């Protein structure tokens, strides 16, 4: 039957592919489950249809067997009644039914095989869905942990950059402090130079003042003698 061929790939690929290739459980696994549930609904409907066909084939086979047994019984009764001709007719009917029975037996075996395969696929798909549902929370939990670790790693990298910035700031601060110390030292040296020059200037200013004083005194003395 075409339904058997149509759904065999479900068992062979669906679940294993889904479990092995989960990219983002938060979104993908729920979609996978929806897809599998949709497949399961189809398989259920087809399984019910195939099982119905199996039951019908079995019923026809059993009815044919009952008719064969009836024809044999009627043939026996006809012989008991002395009617060999009627018995022959019943046996001819029995032979036709026996040929039909062979065909019905073949149909039933095919229907039974199809039904068995469909039930296997149904049970396998149902089991796979249950397995996937059981693993869903685990996979989502692992995904959440992975995303959290990723955020921690990013924060760690940011902290590392912060440390680098702090180190750079400390280096700049040290450079500024060194420049300030150098400026203060230079200012101190300059101040020392100015004091020394002032002392030197004062040293040579005093004799000049004494000469002027002496010159003024001589002028005053000469004026007094006139």
C-alpha cells in the first residue's frame, strides 16, 4: 500500500535527525514536536484505516470459511437424502468458495502485514515523541546554561577591558604626577637662582651707595670752608 511507503521515512529520519541537529532548542524543538505530532495524527488516521481493512479482510475470510463448511454440510445432507445431484452442486459451490478463500487468504495476509507495519510505525513515532518531550526540558536547560555562560564570558571580556582602561589611566596619572614633580623641581631651582642673584646684586649695590654718601659729605665740607 502507498501509505506504508509514504510513512516509512518517518521512522528512518524524523526523530534522529531532529535530536541530532537541534540548533536552538528554545524555538526549534517545539517546532519539531509540532511536526511530529502532525505526522502522528496522520499515522493514527492511516493506521486506523489499515486496521479496518485488516478486520474487513479477516471477516470476509471467516465468512468464506463458514460458507465452505456449509456447502460441505449441505452436500452430506443431500447424500443422506439420496440426492447425489444436489450433493454435486453443493460440492461445486464449495470448490468455487475454496478458490475464493485462497484469494481472500492472500488479501488478509497482505492487510495483516500492512496493519502490523502501520502499528509499528505508530508506536515508534509515539515513543520518539515521548522521548523528545522528555529531553525537551533538558535541552532547553542546557541551552539556557550555555547562553548564561556566553553572557558571563562577554561580561568577563568587558571586565578585562575595564582593567586595561584602569591600567592605562594609572599610567597617565603617573605621567602627570611625574611632570608635576619635574615642574615643581624646576620652579624650586628657578626660585633659588633668583635669591642668589638678588644677594649678588645687593652686594654690589652697597659700595655704590657709600661712594655717593662720601661724595656728598666732601661737597658739604668744601662748602663749609668757603
